[in-house]
């Protein structure tokens, strides 16, 4: 049963919701013109970045989960993910989805697994936390090509972002291991090991078990493809509307707050970064070498992407609230992710500028980009570019899923000897 009482009793959720409501009212009354302009900025970011990057993958994820793909893949990945992350094998699919799509697609997939009864509330929380990544479209196209003027810098940020997130998940498992009950996959694996079947028969049995899990999940869902497609699109649009609402509200709050606060560039950048990742990364990318060194500015970008902002946290919480998600694990992962991203960026900065010396003058804020809703947002991707990125995301999703499956099968070899 879904537990909605935990959310209603959470003093943190009540406090944050109340403060947001008060701030929005104050912002609109204080400066209605500025509030309207800021809402346009938030809506533009949502429409040009978040919507095309998320909707196809959220719908695809819902369909594959209902058809049992994630459960079949989880049968292959279970020993690998449990040893590395302390989570069930279905984490592998959600992790690949989060890495190639961005938040909060992974949270939506984790909530679906919980509703299907495949993972516990605690596991859903950890899966969403470990699989929480920023969209490659944001890192490569918006930050790399738009903000900095170097797509290769965006690729470096993406590699560091992925590596830092995986290290954060491994660290959490080592410090606070998840103690879950033995799953059917584990018990059947132990049965095969005790019977000492030949390696070829074990692999055949494993693939048959994966197909069996897929068929079981499909039968338990029971919806026709037409019904499933309609439900998936409706659920995906509803999720994106929640995301758009949060982005619009935070854009209004930030824009009006900055009218009454000091306009010191570093302070403004840190404030935006702590609340909303898109506005925060834009502000940091505009810092000239005067307030901070380029290496430090790049490292701070990694921190912002790892933290991903209070707005992203509330988006994930809104999706996972039926699972009774608590904020502790998610916030710990975000802090670890930000810390690892900071360290890795500083370690790799000198080799990177040695290979690509033009990155330093490009990363200096000498760009006429604007967040003014009346000005052309040249740093935002157009629809043709967005569709091109979606093709790349689909390719990366398939490649990562296949790669995780191959690693999991190779991982089994030493344990079977």
C-alpha cells in the first residue's frame, strides 16, 4: 500500500511548502512585472531543455517497465548491483536511464518499481538517489556549447558528473550498507550453485530466468499496448507539468530576490546554484577570472551539477512521495556527488587545458548571453538540435544498458568458479 501519511507528517515538507508559497506571493506583490518576466524565463528553459530531453524517455521507461524489460535485465544484473551498490538488479536500468536522460526520470522509474511491488520504499529512495544525474543536453549542449563555447568542455563535465555520481553511490553503500531480504533471484542463484550445474547450463538457466521474469511482469501488468501507451503519455506529461511548475516558481523567487539582495557576482552565482541548476550554471559560467580562477569556476560548476539544486530535490520528492521517501539518503548522495565532482575537476583541469588550451579564454564570461525573456536565448538549443541530442541519448541509453549487462555477466564468472 502507498503510504501518504509520512509525507503529510513531515515537518520539513510542510516548512518548505509554506515558505515557497509565502515567497511566491511576496515576489508577485512586490514586483509583478519582474515576476512575469522571470516566469517566462523558467517556462522557456522548461520548454526548450527539459521537455524534449525528458518526455520521450519517461514514456519509454514506463512502457519497458510494464513489459518487464527492467525485471529481466535485473535478473542478470542483481549480483553485480548488490555487491557494488547494495541494490537490486533493476537498479541497472534506472541507472542507465538517469545517466542518459537526467533527473527526475530515474525517480519516476524508481516510483514505478515500487508501485509494482518489485522494490521496497527504502530501496526506491536509494535507487532514485544513486541514479540522479543532470541531463547530457544541459552539460554538453547548454553549458559546453552555449555557455562556454566548447562542446568538448561539456563532454569533460559529463564524464566527471557520471564518475562522481557512481563514486557517491559506492561510497554510500560502503558507509551505510543496505540490508535487504534475499530476493527470488538470489535464492535461485544459490540453488544453481549448490547443484553445481555446468557453466553453459547455468547461463542458459539464467537467460531463461530473465525471460520468465519479463513474462511475469507483463502478465502482472495486464494492460494492452494501447492502454499502456496512453497511460504512459499521460503520466509523463503530468510529471513534466510538475517539473515545469517548480522551475517557474523558482525562477520567479530568484529573479525578485536578487532585486533586493547585493549584486556581487559570486554571491549571486552561489545563490542561484543552490536553488536551481540551470540558472546557477549560467551564472557560474559568466564569472570572469577576477573573482575566481578558471579552474575553481569549473570545479564549482561540477559542484552545482552534483548538488543539482533545491528545485530538483523538490521535483524528486514530489514524484517519490507515495513511497514515503525521506530526504536524508538523497541529500547525502547529493553532497557526496558534489564533493567528488569538485575534486575530480581540479585533478583533471591541468591535463585538460594542456590538451585543449583554448578553454581558458572561452571560460571567461566574455559572452553576450542573456536570461532576459525578451532577448533571444542563444544558449538554448533549438528543436532541430534537441532532436539530434535525443538520438544521441537513445544510443547512449542502449549502449550503457548493454554495457552493464556485459559487465554483470563477466562479473559472474569469478563467483561461479
